[in-house]
C-alpha cells in the first residue's frame, strides 16, 4: 500500500475472535482456520488477520493459499476483568518470519493502561516501518474514563490518535452515523480508516451499513463474524466486494 494513498480500497477478513471471544462464536465449519483461508482466497481479500498461533500452525496452508497475512501482535480473552489491556504476544520479527505483510495491535483508548499500550505500539511501529511493512492500529475506546462521552466524538478521537501515533491504517468501530464517520475519516488525515464488522446482523442490514461506511469515505472494512458466520460466506463476500470496490 502506498503511504498516504487514501484511494486504495481495502477488504480484510478478521479471525482473531477465537482468542478475543472464545470458540462460542464458531460452528463446525468456521472453527477450522483452513476454511477461513478458503473464504479469504476465493473472496480475494487484501489480507487475513490471525494471531501468531494460527499463523504458525497453518503456515503451509497460508503459503499455499497466497492470501496476504496480517498478524495481530497483542490480544486478550473476554474472561479478563478490569481496566482493559492487551499486551504484546508476538514480535514484529516473528511476524515477518511467518510471512506477514502487515501487523496489527489494539489500543484501548481511555483505559488506565492506555500509555502502556501506546508505548508498546510505538516500538512495534518503529520496527515494522524499519522493515517496510504496514501497521494497523485497532483503536477501541474502553474503560471507566469514557463513560458519558459521545460515541461519535470517541470514534474521531480514535482515528486522530492513530494518525498522531503514525499508524498506516486504523481499524475502528462504527457508531452507525455516516456524518460522524465522514468527520472521523477527515480527522485520520493520511491514515486510512477501516471499519470493524461487529456482531452478526441480518445480511441486508450489514450490506446497507457497508454502503454507508464506504459512502463516508472509509478505505474499507475488516470483517469477521458477518462473513464467516453467514451460511453463505462466499456469496456475501461477493456482495461486500461489489460495494467496497464497486
Ligand atoms: P468482527 O468483524 O467479527 O466484529 O471482528 C472485528 C474485531 O476487531 C476482531 O478483530 C476482534 O476479535 C473483535 O472485533 C474484538 O471485538 P471486541 O473487542 O468488541 O470484543
């Protein structure tokens, strides 16, 4: 991806929910990372997002599929309680070794541990850029401090934080308001905005949301559950592609 080129559209397939939410979200088919790779390959996704463990264990399948690999460098389970923090679990060096074309890292904006995550992110970013790979910042406002703050404002704050920190791409959650997202994209400057898919919704509603997201100037989406929980992941991918690249 050319730095600062906001015109290139992006479609990523996220599959780190096994760690973040647990296998409760999977069925007999989508529990298998090899099936996810099939969706990503056939759907010509710009990248599939895995944690290090899956990237290691399915190295052969990933290589064979030729799907660009993005490794999420930090994470946590949803059993953890307290102020949100996700620490680094994989290094940039390991990700490069596994063939990653980009790395991702979550910062819980507003958390009592925000500064720790920002500092870890900064080190990762420096190493990634030295090695000429992109860094995607998942920026999710969370924790006690954000209570009472407007979602739209926080979304724009997340985007601006990503720009200030030097992320190439920011992945954030959409508040459902296209006007707020338009402003968010502006605040991100040369950092590209991709929107997370969120909890599984009716296909029609989800596609409408993707239209709004793209209409607001976002670079694309990084979707998980709304694709691999869909009974027809290949079909819904085609529809999403038509909106994102169409
Ligand atoms: P979905 O499209 O399934 O929502 O995935 C996007 C994502 O950012 C994943 O990468 C991650 O596992 C999950 O959402 C985290 O969601 P949350 O922190 O809200 O539980």
